[in-house]
């Protein structure tokens, strides 16, 4: 059981955080005039009082960018080289020879309002009540990686080898032994320290001390890290990796899951509306197809998890996490939709009411789904365009499925399809112009990706929507045309959703100018 | 991946488990060793004390030694991951001989040594003793250098023997010899904490000797002056940064000397008592007025005054330098100007005050002291009959067997092979294909050889790949001996694990070879272990500047390294400095003040090649990356080469950040380097690191060498930058070294 530090210290009847322990050395006296930093240097020497927590202090004026902290952290935690719980980034400004290049070393900021914790569907995160350290339990984690989207600093990192996320825990157990965290001990410049902070005071003052060039705003989560900045940083100081923007992970299971759930929801709503307007033929068949699609979507979603067997745990935090709510609502939706499909199939009474409930739960599910992406740490997702896009996908694919199954009035369905496509295209165009017009680095960078690296995919998805959602319905009014239309639009939606996932530029700390592979998400 | 893992039932809990260890505290369980072996870091010459954690015969972790005099428990990122070098995938495991089909094939050790002796003897019999060349290193232990020197000069009988230290420290060695009469850096690291002014010239210690930075941090009084054309991390730490033009340091230093003399800020008593040549020096610096120096250096006269006055008024000013000074055709003379500045102000060998060359490799100092390449062991001079006689008497051999002059230096051995005067070459623990300037000439040279032996801890390296015979050697962590660091501190190196495969320690290889040559009994009577070499070396060094005679392995271990001189009978272990009494190693005991003139560097930029290329290092990598290129975390942190260019130049060339460019000189082309557009570098200059075989900076560097030290002028060659002709390669994907060498 994980007891708070103070409790454990009391149990052990030990003085809390005072005893420096020396290493394996033979006890010789350092011969040079400088003082040796013992293992307990750089950590507080008194116990925490109520209303206080630990935090990192990073002194940018001391850091020489040697990255000892990064190597020491990886050694401490046995992490593979491409997972770095502590990272060092660069910022640069000024003009030769008055150039200024500085370094930013960061582990977890052990935020006062941790966004990783708030979004977690399985309650794998906890904020230690005594130390304020944000802890993550690998055992509880199901590897959904939602925390990696929620953190503005890119702190939690998914370890594909394990199927779970991991993060800096301030070497919590070392602190408990009275030893400094690995990064603190390894720093040759004593630029990293652990301090005690009064939580209430910090919440008032953090804006002046927790922000730095090359670092996302501390407002998102109230970072507890105090940063000492050099005086007179040049005004043009910015992250060294400013011009290196790479597409993010496409999350293929989520591309499939979101598009297919939206197809299924759109289809059920269409079926229910047709039923409402007195249509009865072949609704059962359409509902059965739609329920299969929903099943596929939910199966796809588990493929995104590092630990699919524990998918059910995602229901746990429905009071707090949109991810839990999505799982819950789509779970209910599928159950009710199955009942609805059965009622339609066997032509039993009560189907209209159950259909209404299905539609309602579906719409709620799509809303929850969209809300997952409304995270401040991923600015290009965090807009009404995301919500509109998800609903427009449902509104477009639902009638398309109906049309291709030959239910409903083709003329009305075509009008709905063309209208939804037009809305969809307008929404995408609107999003692109919003991105280009923005002055935020991340939004601008997303626009840059869409107009360069991703231009062909972005325009391609638009073209497919045009073809399948406007041209085919208007000019090929046959069953074959409707089927081609569905397939074309589905391809366009999949491509568009891929672009949605890869074009987001997350908030993150500055990185090195060169960095191998994917930047930590 | 197992089904359990795919389902998520298994999250590799054992692999990622933590445990608490009495020494390490709470840490990853797989890093907790059974035993700790104390040793000294095998990368640079700072000489950090450390422990290797050994579990089941494998090195699983390292830890800085908190009680070591040099580093107080701290290590740089290379040191912190040094255990990975031992199990790197590119370790050399078996002796390999090139067969008739041109492929390297495994053979037995006995056959390898027999073939080596046969080929060497064959070449020497046919073309003369000196047709054999030997290129050594700064990576071995002193005991091995001592044995190798005897083996090469007396056993094999060639004097064409040099080390890669000539690519690194030769100018400091020659400069010290010319000014003070002997090699040997006079100061100590402690001076960095005690000086009131620290003047770093062409030295980026924050990247290259980061553990020294803590000495500066521990010194609140210091004023730091940094002279460097590039705004390095170290320059950013400076109180006074002097962004001088490339290779204008002689002008700056002469200008400072001029101002100090003019303003009476020199120590006339010291000059009179301990130096010769002041009048000529005074005359020679007369024309280095602030205005003239300003034109030559690009600095303002105010900056020159300021630097001179800060240095001149200091009570204990320290001057440190590295490759910005040494990698130059004027390297030796630049060292002499530095020494002039220190001498006229009486700042040699006093606490805080010394002209101090910060060395490169972990044991470059050891080979300088004991190596028998640039001098006879114990800093004895080839030219001195009395030195030769003394040494011959100690060894019990005829003095005539000792060469009366130094053989060819490294670049001359390379060019000697081109001229077919060198027919067989033995390369030990170095990788010339990446480290030697002007790759085209080197390749021609290696191609011209009849037989090339490469003895290295790593294979394949670009150089082992072209060898006729590859001898697999043990590396740091696998053998015992001593290293001497920049401040003359002798530290112990210990064996923690067995060498991989059939790799042998270099000493074992040398002794095995001696047996084949039939000189074992004479040169190495009864030697089986490093201690045998150490005991003899102690006797040879007795009474010399680098006196080891009072040292024992036990004493060194107990004190975490001891500075020489430590003569027999010494009892107190303390910081030592050289020339504190003002007596130098010259015949008259006086230091030489040597007039030096500024000259433009040899290859000036021109219309075809408009940029001045500067080369250097990054903290994550070591030399040619044979050691660090397979340490995953270091590769992660610094995955590929880059070229720094000022935004104004990039704009005029239409280049954007992260574009891939080619670097072209009159000699060659480095292909597809990632462009870094940055204000770190001045307009008209570009910088690239030299570590990467895939983007080998030495494809464009020049064959220009210091006439005194023979050190290459790696810096300042004229290049042109073009957009890359080939598609950018993604460097994170590691190609085989075979692919690298063909680049």
C-alpha cells in the first residue's frame, strides 16, 4: 500500500528528510577546494506543513544544457532511450554576437490542477496528499494515452513495450529515503532543486514564476515548477525547434472508432427519423447493419489501448473524465440500439420510443467523443470545429448508409447528404482559416502542416467528400451511385480524420534543435 | 510480443521494478549491482572518478565517486552512460584477417600475431626498419603506453611512431617545451576555483569538459573572459565575451601584452629573474596597438583594453585553452604567446594562476609522459645525449639503440605511406578515417599500404573495415592501469568485467607480440600484468618532472588520484603545480619569451568557397563515435550532424532551418547535413561537429599542419554550401558502419 510520505516516516519513527546518506566510497576527504554535494543536497530539510507541497526549482541561469539530468533519469527509472521523463529543450534569441541560447530542463511539474489526472478514465493518477507529487500507477493504467493529450508539457509518455504510460514522480521513493531525485543529484551546475511551496500563495503568484519562453502557459494546470530566468532575455527568444513541425501519431484505431461510431449514430438517427415519418420497409436490415458498425467501432477502440483486456475499467471515472463518459454513453447506445434493431427486425411495438432513446444516447455519445478532443493542450482540436466536424460526419454518413441500403426517399436523402457535405467542407475550410489567422504557435504550426506536409491528404479528403457527397448524389441517382457515394465519402472521412489526428500540434516544451524520432507526445 | 502482453495482462513489471539499494538508494532494480568497482572515466582528460556496478559479470550501472578529488561524484552524460559502451553491438570480438576473397575472416590469436610479425618483419627487411609506421592513441593506460613505446622503438625498431594525440594536444606539448623547456601543464583544476580572472581561449568547456564548470561555479570572485569566434555555451557564461575573428588570437594576445607593457602592468622582477627574451618580445608587440589589433580581430579597441586591464590587474589570472588554439598551423606559437602573457605578469605555477592546456583524451597525458613517441619516456629529449645515456643505463641497453631524433609525426607517417616509404601500418585504438584531415589523402595513404593492422575495441569502424588484420582489444572497464588527467593527476583504472569474445587487453597483445618477436625477455622480463609495467615506469620517471616514483596503486586508490610529481619519500598528498619556484626545465632554468607574429590562416575564403568552416564537438559524443554511437541514450540526444549558419547567410542562399545541405571545399563534399540557422555563428562562418562518419567533416578539411608540432589545422577551411543533391537521409535510422564509410 502506498502511504503518504509523512505517515511512513512516522511509522518508521525516523526523522523526515534529514539524513544524507553517503555512497559506497571509502570516505576520503575531497582534496580540491570545492565542497562536495552530498546525496541529500538540493532537497528540503524539513517536513511539509499542511497547505504545502514539493516542487522543482529550475535555475535557467545555471543550466549549461549538458543533459546529465536526462541520462540520470533514464538510468534511475530503467527507461528505454526514447522515453525521457526528464527532457532538456533549447531556446534562442538575440543577434550575433549578443546571442542568447538557454536551456530548459523539465520533468513533471506536479501541477496544482493536474490535467493528466482530471482526464484519466481509470483513476491511475493521484496527487499525493502530503507531498503534492502527481503519481501514476502503471498497474491501474490501461494505456489509453488520454493523459498524453491533456498535459500541456508532454510529460506523461506512453511506453509501447509495456502498454502503459509513465511519468516523473520526483523520485518520490528517493525523497522518502532522504535522497535527492536522480536529476537533482546528477546536475553539475546545481540548477535543479526540490523546494517546498505554499499552495495558496503559489496559486496567486505562479504566473510570474512558472512561465518561461519555450514553455506552454502555466495557466492550463498551474505548474508548480519555479523557474529562475536570466535577466534581459532578448525579445525574440523562442524555442530552438520552432521550425521543426512533425505530424503527430495517426492513432488508426481511433480514426476507425470515431468515424464508425459517427456512422452508426448517424444511421440510427436517420432510421429513427424515417420511422417517425412513417417509413417502415427494410428499417430492420438497416438497423442490423448499423449495429454491426457500432460493434466494429467499439472493438476498434480497444485496439488503441495498451491493455485492451482492461477496457472495462474505463467506465470508472464517468463523473470526471470525458473518456469514461464516451465509453459509458456508447456502451449504453449500443445496448439500446441493439434492442431497437431487434424491435424493428421482429416488428415489435415500442420501437419508436426506443429509437428516440437510441438517437439521444448516440448524440450524447458523439458529444462526449468530441469533448475528449477539446483539450487546451491540443489547440487545433480545442474548438467548435471539432464538435461540428464529428456531428457533420454523422449527419453525412447516416443518410448515405440509408441511401445505399435503399431505404427512404432518395430525393430527401440526397438533399440531406449534399447539405451535410457542404457544411462539412465549410467547417474544414473555416478551421483552416481560423488556424492560419491565429497568432498561437501551435495553431500556426498546424496550418503549416496542412498546407505543406499534409496538403495532399487534406485536399484529397475534401475532394473525396465533394465527389461522394455532392457530385455522385446529384448526378448519379441510382443504387450503385449511392453505394459508390458511401464508399467514397467513407474514404474521405477516414482520410479527413487521419488528417485531424496528425495535423494537431500539441503544446509542449521546447525541444532540441535536432531530435531523433518522434518528439515525446 | 506475447499474448499476455498484447492483452495487457503483462506490463513487464519485473523489468521495470524498483528496489532500494544501500548505495544507490531507491532505483530501477535492474541497475542495482552485486559489487562496485572503482575506476576513472575513459572519455576525456578531466579524469572523473567513478564506480562501475557489476551484476552477474555484467556492468549494469555507473556512479560518480563522491569522494574523488576531481568530480565530487558528478559525471557528464557520456560518463553517466559509459557502461553501455562495454556491451555495445559494435565491439570487436575476434581477430580477423582479410582472406583471399577480400573478406575479413576470423582467425586464432596465435595466427594473428604470427601473421602480424611476419608482415611487419617482411616490410622492414625489404624497405628498411622505418618502413613500419605505428599510430597510437590517448585511450590506453599509461602502463600500456610505456610497454608499447619500448616494443615499437626497441622491439620492432621503427621510430615512425606517433599517436592521435598529435591531432589534439601536440601544439600544447610543443608550446610548453619551447617556452618552459618541458612538456607538462603547470596548473591544477583547483586554480579555476582560486583564480580571480579566468581567461578561456578557444575552449568550450561547457560542452567538452562540463565537469570543470563546477570549479567555476564554486568561485564567486571570478571574472570569466572567453575568446571564441562562436557564441558557445561557454561564451554565454562569460563576463566578458570576445567574439574575435577566426585565428586572430595571436593578435589579441600580442595586443594585450602590448598594453600591459605600455601600462606598466607587468612583473619586471619576475621577468628579469625567470625569463629571457623580453626585449625582443617588447619590440615584436610594438605594432600590436589597439587599433591594429582591432582591425585584425574584429574586436573594438575598448574590448581589447578591457581584456588587457582585467588580466593585468588580476591577482591570480588563469588561462585555459583547448582546440581553438591547438588545431592550427600556428598552434605551437599561439601557446607560446599565451605563455608569454603569463610569464611577463609572473602568473605561472601560482595558486590560481597558470597557462593551462586542458587536454583531450583520458590518457593523452600518459602517452606524453611514458609513450616514447614525441619524447623519450619521462619527458627526456631525443636530442639530448645525456638523456639517452641515462635512459639506456636504466634499461641496461646500449645508448646507440635509442634514436637521436624523433621519427615521423602522424601526418608525416600518412604522407610517408603515400610516398611508399611506409609499407606497413599498425593503428591502435584510433579511427583515422573519421579523425584525420583531408580524407582523400588518408584513403590514398591507407590504400598504398602493403599491410594495415588495426587494433581496436570496436569493429566495424570505418578504419577496421579497411584493415588487413583486426585485433580485438579490451576497453575501459575491462583492464587495469592508470590514467593521467589534464592536471597531472594519476588515477587508477580497474577491470570490472571480462572483455567480450576473445578480445585481449592491449598490454596482453603487446606482450604476446614481444614473445613472437623474441624481445619479451629483454624488454619485458617476466611481465604478466600492468603492475609490472608500472613498477618499471616508476623507476624510469624517478627524478624527472613527471616523477611517479613515490606512487603505488594502493596510494592512488586511497586518494582518488594523486598529482605528479610524487617522488620517492613524498608523504603529503597535495595539489602540486610546476615552476612555482620560477625554475624552468631549460638549461639555464629560465623560461623563454618568444616573439610571435600574427599571420592570416592558410585557406582564406574566396568567391568559390566563401565561408570559413569551423569544426568542433557536442557534449553527447566522443571523437569518432565508435564508443558513443551505440549508446542509445546519447544517439537519442544527438542523432545526427548539423551545420550552423547565420540567418543572414541562410537568407541570401535561400535556405531554411532543417534543410539538408552539402558542404563543399576544394577537397571534397560532405553530403546531406541538416542545416541549423542560428545567431550562434557569425555571418561568413559555418560550424559543424566532427563526430559523424556519415557526415564526415574531414572530407573537406585541409592538409595544413603546424610546422613545429605537426598538428593539423582542422579549423578555418574555406567551403561553399549548397542545397543537398541527394534526398535527405533520416539519421535516426542507423545504417551499418559499412554504409557510413562509403558516404
